[in-house]
């Protein structure tokens, strides 16, 4: 829970900053620039730039409006960066490949010649 409002449920906090963000910013996705109105406004989400949902400054400086698709993409990229971020290119750290789809391809090609 938030340090500022420890007894306020997450859903109520979310609704509060969503309403503020929708009043502050144009109803346009900050990534793909799609415009939203009417029933489709529910497809526009508030993204926390620092990924901290408890950081909700009154000026909205930690928010941006993103469509559902761009919001999911942003969180996927953030998760990938957390997982792979400390791995340096060329190092042998990280996930290991177990299955090699083309391992027997050379032998198959030789047989067909």
C-alpha cells in the first residue's frame, strides 16, 4: 500500500490517479498516437514511468497515457530488461538453449545431394 494513504485499497487509488491523468492529458496513446473517446476510452491506461504505482505526484509527472497494447509492450520490455539487463553481450550468462531446431539439417542436406 501507499505510504501516503495506507488504508486506501489499490483499486480506489488507481481510479483516483486515472481520473486525474485523463483530465491532465489528451486522450492519445503516448507511443502509437491512437486517439480514444467514448467507450474506447477504457482502452487507454495510465502508465507509471518509473513503474512504481505508489509514486503519484499531483502534477502527473510520473504518468503517461498508453493504450492497452503499448502498455503491455512497455511492461514486457521492462521485465525483459530486468531479466537480461545485467548480462553483457557475448557472455555465457543467461538462459541456455536446450533445443536446437537445425542441429540435423546439415546431415539431411547431405543425404539429398
